[in-house]
C-alpha cells in the first residue's frame, strides 16, 4: 500500500497521485490544459448522462452555440466583461491572415445565447425559452490544477429566458435543487451545502448566484455547480424582449447555470481514501467487478463469467477480471485505485465450498457469501453502499463544521474546516478581512436551510472556509 | 405548400430553407460558424448515441484531449502541417498578455494524441491502444455552408496505435465498415459508396484514406466519414514506439477516423423533399407523433394520450400533439417539415368510427386503421419505413450513376450525377483535368465492391462527381 501518498501526510500530493496512478487525467501540452484519460472520461460520461436526464426533465433542450465569439459581444454587459476580460483567450489569426476583428474563445456563453434569444423571441408565447449546451470553455488560469481549475474545461451551461422575475427565479432554483443538488446527493453521494453567494462572490453580471458547495476530505470547500438569476441585465444588453398579451414590449428575465469537469475533482477529494478513488455505485462506470483469484482448468472463470452475465441481466454494470496471468494482489490494488464499489472474488477453494468473497470498496469490508446468492447479495449491496457513502460523507461534513459567533472564531475554525456563523457578524467588511487570510464566504442560507431572498437577509448564516 | 423553395427550382436554396424553416441551424456571429438549434441538435444526439455505441463495440474508449495545441506539434509531420496550416485559427493572447508561443485551435488531433500515445505506450502489451473523442474542431473556411463546411464543427475523432501494419489496416477497415457504413446504411438509411481515396484526395499525412460517400438528391456526392491508415508517419514524428517480445524497439502503426455534423447535411440532402426533412425512423428523435385533429370534450385527447403511452411502453419514441388551439393544417405542415416518420391523426369522427389515420412521411401515404390496432400498425410501420427508405435511396443513387469508359464521357455524366469508370482511364493526370471542371474522383473500389489494396489497383473503378 505504498501506491499513494497518504492523505494525512500531503493531501494535494495524494490528489495528484490518484490522478496519475488511477490514470484519470494529466497535464496537457499548453499551459493549464488537461488530457482526460479513458478512466476519468468514463466517469464524466456517467455524470453527463445523469445531469443531462435531469436537465431534460426540467424542460430544457440541448443546442450548440459557437466556440468563437466576437469581442464586442462581451463588452455589451459591463460587469460581465469586467469579470471575464482577464481570463480571455483571443484568436487574432485565421486562415493565415490577421483577423480584422479578434475573436474570444468562449469563457461562458451568456453573450452569444443572448444575441440569438433576442432573434428567436417575439411574443410571450415564445417564453419560457429553455436551452442548454454541453461544451468546452477556456478561461486563462494562473494557478491551474487538474479538474479544479484548468484553462480549458468541459461543462454544461444552461440559458433561459422568462416572462417574469418570479418565473426566472423559480426556474433557477429548480435547477439548483432538482438538477444539481439532487444529482450530487443521490448520484455522487455528496451532501452539498446549498446557499446564496455573497455579492462579492457572485458571477460576473448576475443579480443572484446560488451554489452547491462540497466539503472535501481535507476540510476545504469546493464550488460544485452554480445557478444564476441574471435579472434583466443581459436582456437589456442584448435586447431580449417580447411583446406581452397587450401588445407592448417588455424585457425578458434570464437565468444561467453550469456544472463542469470540476465535479470530478470534487468526487475524488470528497470520497477518495489512501487506497484511491471511492465511487458511489449509482455513478460508477463499473459497479461490480468479478475477479478470478486464480484458476486451474477454467472452472472458476466459467463460474465468474456466469456471475457477470447474471449481474448484467439485472441491469448491473458488471465486469469480469479473469486476468490470472497477473497476480491477484496487483489486480486488487488496481480495482481499489479505480474505486470500483464492489468486488466479488472467486478462487478454486471458494468454488469448492460454493462460496465467494464480497468486498465493498467504501469500508473495505469482506464477507463470505453463498455462491448461489452472490448475485443478489451484490445487487443489494449496491443500494446499501450508496446510502452508507452519503451517510458517512454527511458525518464527515458535519464534523468539519464549527458554529461560531465572531469573525475571529470563524477565522480560527476555518483553518481546518468550515465555520458557520451569522452573516450579520461578517458583512461585506468582514468578508474583505477574511480574504486577506485566504478565506471566503462560501454561501449563505437561513437556519432552516432555505435560500435567503436578499443580500442582507438578517437570518442568514454564512459558511466560511478555505476553498479550491 | 409554399413553405420551401422546390428542390428542382433551386436545390441550394431549398437546403437553406429547410435549415431555417425546420429551425435546424443558423449562421453564427463569427464568420463560418453555426448555431445548432434544438431541432438540429436532437438529431445530432441520436447520431452520436448510435455511432458511439458502435465505436465502443469496436473496443475504443472515449477520452478528451485539449482544444489548444502548440504550433510546433503540427510542424513535426511535414504533409500534415502543409495540409492544415492554411486552415488554422491561432490564439496569440491569453489572460491579457501576448503568448510567447502561439497556440492553434485543433483542426484535428493526430498531433496531440501522438504526443500522449508516445508517453503511454511502453511495450507491445500496451497495444492496440484504441482511443476516441467527441469534440469541436476549427478549420478556417473560405466558402462556409451550414453543416457541410463550417469553421467550427462537431465530430468524433478516433486515434489508434497497433503492433503491425496489418492489424492497423484491419482496424481502420473495421471502423469504416462496422461503424460508419453500418450506421449510415442501417440508421441513416443511406446507401453510401465505400471506397479508397486517390492520392490527391487523401487526408494530409495519411498512407491511405477510405471513405463513405453519400449521394444527395441533386446528384452531388458528399463525403460522410473517413478512416485513415497513417502508416508509421505519425509514429515517427511523435516517437510512438514499443518494445516487442524480444525487447527491441519498434515504431507503432497508427490510424485515425472521423465523422462530423456534416452528416446532418447529408441526411437533409439525401432524404429531404419539397415538404422538408424526411427522417429514417431508427434515427428520428420523435418516431411517431399522435396528432389530435380537433377535440370537443377532451375525449379525443384522452384516446391520443393513451396511444402515446402504449407506444412509449413498446419503446417507441412517441409524442403527443394536442395543440388544438393551432389549426391542424399548420401543425401537419410543421411535422412534415421536421420529418417525423409517422403521424397518427385522430379526430372526433375517427374516434366515433373507432379508427385513426396513419400517415407515413416518406411516401406521404395515408391509410385508415382500426384504433385497436393503431399502436401495433404504427410500430410495424417503423420497420417498414426504415427498409423502404433505404430501398428508394438506393434506387435514386443507382439512377444517378452512369457507367462510362472515357474521361470525356465521365465529364459529361458527372454534370448531373456520378460517373463510374475504370481508374485506369483517368489516372492522376486525368484527375487534374477533371478538377479544372470542378469534378473530383470521390473514391475507388473494385467491381465486386471491395477496397483496392494499392493506389494503382488495375481493377479499380472510380466514381467521378461534383461534391459538397
């Protein structure tokens, strides 16, 4: 077990070790970019499928907008350009010639969606217009870290337009809760903290940003997805207007929302341990691997193959490992690294005793089961592990949270976890002081967990933490 | 039916009309780019799912490589840079500063895959390495046309490395036949002509390019997908080497292959008619729309809803149109435009007579069926339409092909269709003459349809045509 640097020794190094040893991703040739290897990409494909299904259930349709956006598009919304201009990658040459107008590679697509929404929306009957796209974006990163902050990353970005402010608000919140929070809790098994961002932490150009914050195993926070109410700022900048039932022209209310490959970083650091990745079964590309420990005349492999077939027929994503030319210990280490939730281990002795070993990756517990019930036992264990991982992640999260009353207490507590205290005890000035110590207010919510309606909700609690 | 310009009047205008009226795509803000609207993107998602499944069945794994590639990567393979340099989009500024080394936006990714394959491959045991990615690419286009030639397009690009030339060849051919040809024939219902490209038409840097060529309804050809043997050129340029069983170092043999959003253009022009898109049922995002013609007390809508539920339960992608506030004629025109293969039309009179109208988009035939069997009739019609569309597309294709013996005959025949003649009657010099008349050799195959093994196969037949 000297494969990975232990987490308690050097967490960032452990993270880098997992990326490398589990062959998830590595640094790309251009500064800050990454290559997502098949092991990492298979997890991303599962994330995409689960998030995409929820987005479609929320009524949004997928589309695709161009990568290259004329620079002047960004300049139409003042806060937006101010926020993104330091991060832009700019194309100045195309087809061997200097361009008369430089093009930005999209860092986000509010501007270009806005331009087309304006063309497509005529009357209130065209609203709501609910669009989403899966794409790459580029934001120049000074301190890149794979999955967490990369110059190029993959994401989905939703953009919607509505008749009323309250409809837009309701939709942005629906995405936050029914798409992101639901996905993170029920698929990623991550008990994210859901809240409203402070004015300082808001998306450039938003009227309100809401977030799902994950808690990593080192006590740091990670913003996992955000949903924004954009008010009428982009509607004004791009003239997204509609004629109402009375025939007069009104500006639409818009939203945008996104989740990215950064979730892969959150998944690794939220669940991973000193043996590697730990994948929640609902997400895992491979849920059960049936491992032939060793074999003589092929009888064990036949029995293992039959187990895989039975599992597959039950809808379980199962895989056979009959690679007996490699030692069992080496293969077990590999499957641990990959975080496969369940291992069914079968050798000649097990077969003779009509039994198998059932191993669960999250707790690393082994139990002997009857071979006849191994399939059903594994299937049931899938649900059990999913629930248990959420429960233990919740316990870890809660153990990292310290309730405080003053800024000073919060500053201390946030050195090793999250401090929770009344937003009134911080305020914009306290937020500035925290920033000098590398701390940020991750989000605000009321004591009952609900979202504050305004920036200065007197009942709001703030979470202060170091963050990725 | 004055919605679209008729095909016989002005085919390019008909194409543009379909894109606009069916809301498939439109021009993006930067020159040559496109916005793919939800109606177009839904078809692309179906194409992706079908192609991706076949790629995975061929053993390749998905990964993701960076958008931005250092310029010097391209320069390592002489033919490759010569072919792509005029089409590159170049990023010269990032994060507000001029870059010390400019970055190209990928026009294709042989170079960056090559760089990492070289790192990942150590011994023959690491081979074959079979990778694929779904991504956007940028190639500066001087005469852009939506879906057919755009500055940015979406595609998949596969990149593989093998121990032997014959293994690489077999794999590249397997992709050509089992992924592309199979998908095009059995999903798109397009009887593509499969062959080898001439040296002139080869991919920049390839040792052999193989292609699936579609025949459009105006008699022009469209390259729908290509698969390349790259020999050892990229292995040499990027040092993709392995140690063999004896321990000595050998260069790997590589392949690459791709299919893009251009297939959407092929689908539209291969099957579309004066009423709009005509979608083959296996591909169609909506296979059956159940249309409430009109309704009084909601009884017709209830019956239609029940039909949609029964169809959905059978695995049919069915949709209800109970939008009786809009006239039936207008809605029927819309569904025709969208190319939905089957319409079940139900009104109060049909319901009283326990019947429904079954409309098939490909032939525009209507038949009256019993309401009790309407679901089963529609389900059976799906298979029937798929087969019939392939049959009629094959007949159209064959009617466009003229067998010729001389270059002059071929030049005449190719004004309105495809000329087929011995490659020996053209040769590289004849190919140059054809080019001056806007004609190209689309591909070569033997008289039995098989692929020529060499560039100068004496039994090779050539297809000469105008092409998109």
